[in-house]
C-alpha cells in the first residue's frame, strides 16, 4: 500500500520545500483515494472508473474532477511520468485479484506498489537520474516489505492476503493458522526475522541516495531511513513477534528519530548481522 509509506515513520513533508509539499499532497491524495477504493471498498468497477477519469484528465479530455485537475497541474509542472501513476493503479487493482505470492510475484508487486512513490518524490524535488532511481527503488521496496512485516497478521485476518512467498512459508513451516494466532510461534518469528534482515540490507544498500541528494530532501530521506531502522530494531527486540507485540513507533520515538535524521549524517544500523542477506 504505497500511500501508507510514511505512516510508520517520523517524517512529515514539512521537511521539504513548500512547492514540493504541495505536489506531494496531490500525489498522496491520488494514491490514498485509489487505495481506499481497492482496500476499503474493494470495488473494482469504481477503481477502473477512477483510472479512466484520471487518463481523460491527463489527455485534456476532461477537467471536472478537482483532484485530477490539481494533479495534472503537478504532472505538467514537474514533468512527472504518467506511467508512475498507472503503475500504482495496477498494484491497487492487483490487490483485488491476487492474495498469495511467490518470490518473483512479491518483488514485481513492490516494483509497482512502492517504487513509483520514491521516484515521484525524487521528481518533485528535481532529481532525474537512473542510478538514483535504482537506489530509491531499493529503499521503497524495503519500506513496502517492512509494512508487510508489521501487518502480517492483519493482512491475512482482514484482507485474506499473505504477501510473503509461499516457498518461504513452506521453508519455515508456517501455516495460515499460525499467522492468525494472537502471538507468533517460533516458525513465524524465524520467517519474520529472516525478512527483517533482508529488508534491513536493502535499506543499507539504498542509503547512498541520501548522500547523493542535497538540501531538505536529504533530511527527509535520513528521517525516513532512521525511522525504518527504529522499526526493524523494535521487531528484533520483540523476537519477531509482530502478531502479539506493537512494532509501530510511538510519538516520542518518532520525534527523536526525526531529530536524529536532521542532525546525524551517518547511516543507522539496519541489520542484526553484517553483510547482505538473501531474500
């Protein structure tokens, strides 16, 4: 759920320039509305109509929906690729059609549900560079995976979805009943900690993006990544029990992490071990 990326982290667009904040609010409204059609209403027909109306506004065939009128202004002003928005819509539509994944399917989903958000943030801040896009993709996929880890139980209980690969469920001996339990057993904890380690290695691999950009965007990225590291540390602290323990950051931790993002230029600790993990 790409529109939810910032909910768990101590960031607010106040770290960015005013113009960037305006464009990002419009992008967020687009993604949040489409996500609600898929996740809350589960209305494929309404989501398809949303896509048609959006593309009509992009093609200047309509100008009657304020959300799209404003967003098209941002698309023009920032030269945003329309494909980034349609990729997000593809992912929301997929949430209505698919609820189990293999490894390849999971990363393909993240490439459309998460990575476009990071690229849009870069574009709004004037960054266009293939190498930096690739670093952003690693961070955004990791943010999506972190969200899936935190919502492991709720995704199955409320939406009948398991995003983590079926081959890993078999590998760790995890069944659906175990994910629905009030607390994680040893097998679920092992699965969670495995993916937490991989997710942390992806954040670490994406950190060079922070040093490659400047200004307030650098502060924003540092805050996001320090927030992610804090969530991963919390998951490790509870031994991977994302079913029975709270892993979202409290207000005090969010503020502290935001301040660290402003003041500390070096990367936080993302993994429990050393080196990179394999998914």
